């Protein structure tokens, strides 16, 4: 059963607390928390398994038809690859609800469902995740590279922390004033 953790000093649930409760009720296996940042702004954090990820994103869109998908960020957690999506909902009456969705996949089966049919802007962030850490966004309508050149080697992912990351012999300075490996003499 999912638990919702909210701020201890709250008497009645805030807008973020209500969103967290709705998500936790619909997705009992999710970890849902409301956290307050250093500026005293609440954020809803949702850790969801990849099998429920698409359904959660549909649910968020149903909660607010004007939900705004802000950014997606790929990560290498060692044994898992992750993808964080930041969304803003219920922004028509301030403050909006800031929502972070965390979905992960094992490195030996790096597949996460595509959500670009729900949030079209997500596709550019999914494409970045595909080329930078090697997550396959299942059924994504466009899997072309976004940043890396077409002749970049297959199976090498610049942000991976394991043996599929960039090997030392491929690292180039690209004219950066701070030399990799120390100053040039």
C-alpha cells in the first residue's frame, strides 16, 4: 500500500497534498511524498514502477488537462537507469503544483514506455535519454539522435557511468580552455 508523506505541521492537505493523495489512492504501489524545499515551496515526488508509468502520466493529464510537462532528465544510478519528469499542474490558481515523477529500469532491460502521445514535448527529452544513457523509450515515434552526430558509435552513451560510457580514448577537449587531465605544457 502506498503511503503519502506530507508536512507534519499541516492541518488540512494543501493543493499538493491533495494531488499526492489522489495519486497514492490510484497507484497504491507508488511511493508518493510531499516535500518542502528551502523556499518553502511544496513538491510532489512520485516514484513509480515502469509498468505503471504511462498510466500515471495519463492520470496526471486527467487531473489537469492543461498539465505542463517541463523537462525530462536521464540518470545512471549504477544498477538502474532512471528518468525524472518534472510537471506543473493546477497553475491557473497560484501556487501551482510541482510534480516530479521518477521511473527506473534495470540496465540489462533498459526500457521505459514512451509518453509523447500524452505530453508531446516529452519526446525531445526521451530522445536525449536514449542517446545519453541508453534508455529505450518503447514505441517512441522518433528515435533519431538529438545531440550526438550520426557517426557516433552505437552502444556508447556519454552519461553512462559503466563500461558503456565514453572510453578514455574517445574523450576530446573540443577546444575547452580547461584541459582534461591537467594543463598542457
